[in-house]
């Protein structure tokens, strides 16, 4: 049986020389693996828009305002950029000139003519791309898609020509035709097809994805690959939410739902042919050819919210009437009005006297200006009003009904904002709310941080966009990039696994934190990394130390001495530990009523902080959320009066309130939110001078946003100092682990690379599903994709959870290669163990 592959390249992929080179490489590789490879290409970026404007100008009988000249010039420029000869009399340019002239004479552009003019974009781009690829020594054949894709005409001449639908039955004769060609690779057009009489039609905007799906179905392809400028579908629009995560796997229904509710990376219509024939779809990106993108298959879906999509330009039509109650046919009557205006309805909400529907005029090829006509028709049946522009925000994922209990917290956002309509899809794949367009971006960000944020099952959620995007043109500047040789040497000539820390990076982070103008004092949470040289650096930078055990307090005293300012914040400490801590530290934080009720005499005469649980928390994983019902930390707000009373009775002075919400938080607003809440509580404590608003700063937090949110609060409360106590942010990206490849194993279709670093070295992947980038230093960072493979990196510990990283694309590894596990400066060595009698790793500091 022949194996065909269909690969589609979008406009942005074919419009840049560097991406075209990637395309040549991808096609070369695929040609070695498949019997036939069909490359479906879009027009160059912006060309379809220009063609559409050209048609509009001709149709409105105004003269072409230079669109044609611009289109020709754009193609000439592309040819120059790609080093391909340009022929101004080339067939499709000549055709375009003739068609334009003809339309100008007639003074109108019929749907047939529009389809012919629009098709020039793809016909021209594929001709140029074909020439370029041939010059790259890729032998390939140019094909006219209209010879293969046949549309099914309908009674509507406009949609038949401009939003055509094609058949997608398997077509063995097409495969046979491909096999007769001399080349394995065929270059053809997306977006265009032909009616049975051979006349040109187009598939509607974004139709190239659908063309590719038709080709895949007809050829019964092994898979379809769609290459664009993003490697797949994300948990939110990455242009809006920069820590949106790449979705690794989705099933067809989820992908379809995301595409329909606003995800731009995929056209909704392309799913059906693939689903029908169970052809997997892989989304890939030309700027990141080494990254495995989203895979869409017919697999079972893991339940839960996978993305927050939003669609702007939505309008609501609210229809009121008493007459509909128990009256058959009301909906039929009003919906018939929408039908007459060719408006399709997206969401519907009904009550006894009102029906509200949502629609998107633009998606229907219309504009809100039709409203006055529609309204007068509707008013034969009801009172109608239009609300908008709104945005429909959809939480998409399988089994939404079963996940409803997890969504409870999000409804608080609607306390301040109007929620017009809410709809839970009958398919159980989405929950949609319609809100004012103006608040939609902020709401998407909030929902994303609350529902997806740092959490995630590694098999579903992949690399965040901000990490991916930095790998494109300007690779993230990591301190170790300039030290690859030295590090490989260290790895080769020292025992591994081995922790390395870069002190200048820590210094930079300390400076970042010290420059927060709303903060009076910073404490370093030594639990993140208590290496004595790091503590020295932290101390020299004017930080105090936050310690959670008497052991940590003594460690600071041993290495830094009495000059260190120590804040002791233990949880469920014994009476003796608390007593010892009180004697050895500068500030003591009490996080329960128990010590105040039972050991008050030990605390008499002291000044203390009270740790408060505000009832909520956050963080990268549920294990690190330290607020709310499930959390064991702090005194509930309802118990604060009791705590204050106990302190008064026992001569204990409350000088501070403390709240730490969790770790790895990326929502910059939470520190201001909690400060406001603590200030309200402080009103009952006249002796209060400090608010410690905790640590928890995620690595990609926008510190300046935190500061600007805090500044007005600190200015309004000049007698209260704001303190923070970060750990991770200070040390995480200064640290790496060097490990050695021990063995390579291929089993049941999976490749494992053995590493001597395992869960005893770094517990974070096993404990929190944490993501750490892994690189093969021995092979370098610029290994071409054909020397890479997708592997799981496994440690030597006798537990199945001992996997440091799953499904990573790495240069082909060999025994003895040195691996680098990145961003391991925080909660790395300090959480390592001697499990299985394997020693704790050595640590080295670089200056
Ligand atoms: N203050 C208190 C009271 C804390 O419990 C913590 C961290 C911090 C400050 C510092 O939080 P940071 O800025 O580092 O996020 N092992 C986990 C993190 C546990 C955090 C424990 N408490 C991990 O590897 O992600």
C-alpha cells in the first residue's frame, strides 16, 4: 500500500526566505519517508487581501486604486528575495490583467469572476515556490489543484463559487496519478478548486487548511501536517496571554471546537474530512521546525478545560414578548427572519418571555448595518434590541459538565462586570460567556491564569508561548549559552549529576527585586536554595532571611552570623522549636491560634507577625498553593479577632500581618489584591507596622506591573512597610544540572535516554509534573532536525515516575553525552535525596 503525506504551508510560512529554506528541508526529509508528498501552499501574506480589495474596487465601479500594480510588485519583490527570475508576462499575471480589464469594462465583479481573480494568489505563489524549491535541488512537480478538487455546487451561486465545499471520498485514482509522476513531491494550491464544468471556485477565507484536508482524505494520507507560524493550538491566544501553553494532543472534536470558538491556527472546516477518515493532523511551525506541535487524532480526550478562546465582534439580539409563552412556532417565526438575512445564529438563551441569540455579522459576510432591516422584520413578532460589540469567551475541553465544580472560583469575576449570556454547549465541549468586548482581553487573561496558569498534565500541556517564541530569532539569552564548552568539560571531568550555579545571574535577580519601589524590605526564602555562598551574596545585597525551621535559622546564623536579619515563619512547629526560634530570630510569625492559646506565656513580651489565610491562593501546582480551604497554612480571617484578643491578654504585640499565597505565581495582580485585603484587616490592629506579602513570584512575572499596582497602596499607607520574601525568583535560573547519558533504550516504539540525574537529583518533574528544558551539551544547540529524535529522559531510580522529561526532541544521544537540565537553581539540590543509596550531587558555583 502506498503511503502519502499531505503538508500544507500557510501564507506566513511561504513568505519569508528563511522559512522557505525550512520548507525545502522538511519536504526533502518527507520525500525520503513517503511514496508521495503533496505540498499545499497558500498565497503570499497580504496578497489575498489585496485581491479582495481589487475585486471590491472593480465591483463598486471605482477604478482600481493601484491594487493590481501592488500585487504585481509584491510578487516581483518576492522573486527578488528568493532569488527566482521574475517574468512580468507570466501566465497568471497576464490572466489577472485581462480579468481586471474585463471587470472594469463591465463595471461589476460576478462571483465567478471574483473566484477567478482571487485564485491568482495561490497560482502565483506556488509557481514561485516551485521554482525556488527546484533551485534548492528538490525535484518536485507543480500541480493545478483544480484538476483534483471538485466542488459540489449548491443553489446559492455566491456560496457555490466563493465558499465552496468539495467531496472528500477516498480516490485511489488520484494516488495512481501521483505515482506516475517523476517526482515524489508535488506543489499545489490551497483555497482553490473547480466545479464539475471546470470553472474556478474558492473555498472561503482560511480555506487552504480545508484544501489540504480534502487532499489528505482523497489520498488516504498517513497524516496531514499544517505548517504555519505557530506550532499548534494554545491554551489561549498567545498574542494575548504570553504564557499560554502549547497543547500537545487533542481529539478532533476539541480541535474543531477551538477553531470554531476563535483559535486562529486552524480553520474549523478542515476537521471533518480528517475525522471522517481518521487521518491524524499535526500542526507544526516553520519558525520552530524542531518543536513538536499539536497532534489531533481520534483518541479519547482527557477531561478538563484545555483552552480559553475568545471571539470579538459578537452581537446579541434580545427578543422580548409575552406572546411566546406556550405559543407554538414563535422561535420558527423569529429564526426565519435571521434566515432571510443569511445570518446564522451561534448561541441561544431562552426564558419565558425573552429569547437572546448571539451572532457574528462578519462571519456571515454581513455587517451590523443590516440591523435596522432585521429589527423591523423581528418587530412583527417581538420587541428586539441589539447589544454589542461583545465578545464570546469559551472555556473549551472535553467533559465540561464533569468539570463544572472546578470552575466555581471564576464566577467572582462577574461581580464587577456584566455577563450577558452564558451557554453550556450541548456537545459538552464548551462553556461560553458573552461579555462586553472592552473587558474581554482582561477576562481571558484572568481565566487563563486561574484555570490553566501553571498547572498541567504534561501529556496535554506543553511549552508556554513565551518560552517558545524566544527560541525563534532571538534565542533566550541564558548565562550558560556562552559557556557550553566549559560546562561540557566540567561534566566530563567531575562526578555527575552535578549542580552548577551562576552567581552573576543571582546578583541580577537581587537587583531586580531591590528596585521595587513599593517594597521596604526583602527577605530571601532560604528553602529555595541554602547554599552558603548564595546566602552570602544575598546578605551583601541587603536582604534578610526567611526561615521555616530552627534548622534553617541556625544555618543562617552559622554561615552569616548575627548581622543577618532573620524572620522565622514555621508551620505546625513544636513548642520547643518555636521557643528556640524566638530566641534566635529577629521576627517571629505565628500561623495558628494554638500557640497563642496554649503557649502564650512563651511569647509574652514579644512582637509577632500573624500569618493570615485570606481564603485563596495560587501557584504552578496544587501542591504549592498555600491559601484556601485545602491549605494547612495561616489563621483564617474569621479567627483574627480571637487571635488579636489572645495577644492583648498575653502581652504579645502584633507588629505585622503575613500572607504567602503560593509559589510560581504569574498573575502580577495578586500582591496588590492581598495587600488591600490585609490593610483592611490591619484597621483593627493599632500596633501594626509591617505587611509581609510573601514570595511566590513566577519566573516570567512582570515585576514592574507588581510594583505599579502596589505603589498607590504603599503611598496611601505611609506608616505601613511592605515586605516580600521570594525564593524561586532569586535563584531558579542561575542553576543547571549536568548529567551523563548512561544508556539508550528503545522499547514498544518509545526511545528512553538514561541519565544519571533522576528524581533523587531533582524531584520537581515527578512531584509537580514540572517542565525543565533539557539539552545535549555534547552535541551542541544547533543540530539539524534529521539528527534529532523524540525521547523520554529517564533517571536511574526504581520508580516509574523517575522521568525527568517526556517527549523531548533532542539531538540523537549516545552513552557518555553530557546533558544540561535547565532552571534548577530553586528547589533542586535542597529537595534532592539519597534515595536508592545514591549520593546527593556536588554543587559548584561560577562567578
Ligand atoms: N514564604 C513562604 C512562607 C513559603 O512557604 C515560600 C515557599 C516562600 C516564601 C517562597 O516562595 P517562592 O518565592 O520560592 O515561590 N518546592 C516547590 C515550591 C515550594 C514553595 C514552598 N514555600 C517547587 O519546587 O516548586
